[in-house]
C-alpha cells in the first residue's frame, strides 16, 4: 500500500484475500507434511510446501474465474516472501532477484501441478507423484511411502477444493 493510499485512508483491496492466504500458509506448515511426507523441514522445503498448497488454491480460483482474487493472493505471497527474505537479512540490492526466482518457482510449480491434475491418461496420481518428486523433493530420493502420503493428501485436497465454493475459499475456509 502506497503512502498516498495511507494518507487518504484508502484500504488495500488485497486484504480480502488475507484470510485465505493465512489458511494456505497454515496448511503448508502442518506437521504431517514434514513427518509422514518427509518434506525437508528447511526454508526451501517450507517454501515448496506452501507453494504446492497455494498452487492448488490458485488453480481452483482460476476455474471459478476469480482472476483478480488470484492476483491479490499471489501479491500477498510475494509480499510475505519479500518480508521473510528481509528478516533473513537479504538486502535491497539483491531482494528483487530472490523474489523473481521465487515467483518463477511458483509459476513452474503451478504449471506442473495444473498439468498433473489434468493428465490426459487419467493417471492423475501418477502424474502428480512425478510433479511432486521434481518440485517438492527437488529430485532428491524420497521413500515411496512418504511420496504416496503427500500425493494422496494433495490429491484429496485438490478434489475437495473443486467442491468448495470460491466465495467460501476467499473467506479463508479451506476444505479438510
């Protein structure tokens, strides 16, 4: 929000998406991803998990023709990631590069998960497992049971998102 907006008491339209963004982050930080799913409990692993959940939510908003809401949700993600980088001590000179890489990573994951969920052979779970192995685990070896756990949970989440009204999502109510 700009200084001009604050001076004239204008509200940031993105605030309507804050409950959904906070719900996405909370879901991405759930302990089961890191224990049963063996997602690395690192900065990169947490970013990847939040990006996976966010990607599924963005895909759902796309299908509901909620483009502006998708943009606002993505902007909240960018703001949060920039704030996280600043807290870690990343300076102004290189922050743009880091944020650019994060946005590129989110875009890549969004494409990979969108493609996996719309896999033409009907083998959505197999396609999703491949996308997860590349993007969530970054090609590192992972126990099949752990990959299966994350794949099953994310596929169930994506399926439940389809049945959840977009307005309910925007209010921050993610399906169980």
